């Protein structure tokens, strides 16, 4: 069963890579304006374990804060793209904490080629106390994902 597509006009894989690459470079540079230029104004960034960050400005502020507070730097380790969007595998270095995180993000783009939705997934151990391990606040049911 395919889930609802969010965007009807998709940029080419080369355009997606360029946008995601520019987004990561702007995050690493703590460049809020550069981050916002890559995002649609109402972009949503979903995360496992905490509420989504909504809006280009809030997303930019969030990442700039992590660079300043934790010395965060990211790499794009793999990139895949198709008609429904793009997926990357990344590494997040928290240089001030001596930590390294790995994960993936799924990207959807708007009709202008800007990132409209990001869904982050972390390489993490399952918490057996949790009934559900999924993105908090993501509309799974509305998008047609299986619920049981």
C-alpha cells in the first residue's frame, strides 16, 4: 500500500542533492538564512522522541543552536532520490560532547524545489518500555500507514 504523496511536483535527483547539500552546509556553518533558503516557509522536521519543529525559521534556529551549544557538524554519507523525494544517511558529530550519532532523513520537496518535510530516524536501540517507536506527531494514520 502506497502512502499519500505530499508533493505533486518533484525536482530532479540532481536538484534534490544540491538542495540537501546546501542545507547541510548551511547547518554546519550555523547560517540561519542559508538554512531557511532551502526550506519551504511551513516546512516540518519530525523527530523520534520529541515534538516536530515547524516552520523554516524555527528549524533554522534549532540547528544554529545545536552548532553553538554542542559543536554539531553533519556529513551526508549516502544519498538516494526518486520521484517521491530523497533519503540520506548521515553522521552527526557533537564535537563539544565527544559524541557521534548516525541516522537517516527522508525529504519531501514542494513545487519550488524547497524542502517541505524532513523525517529523521536515528540508529538507536529499541526501548522495551515504549509501546511504539516512531516519529512523534507525524500523521501516520492520515498518510495511510498501517496502524495495527
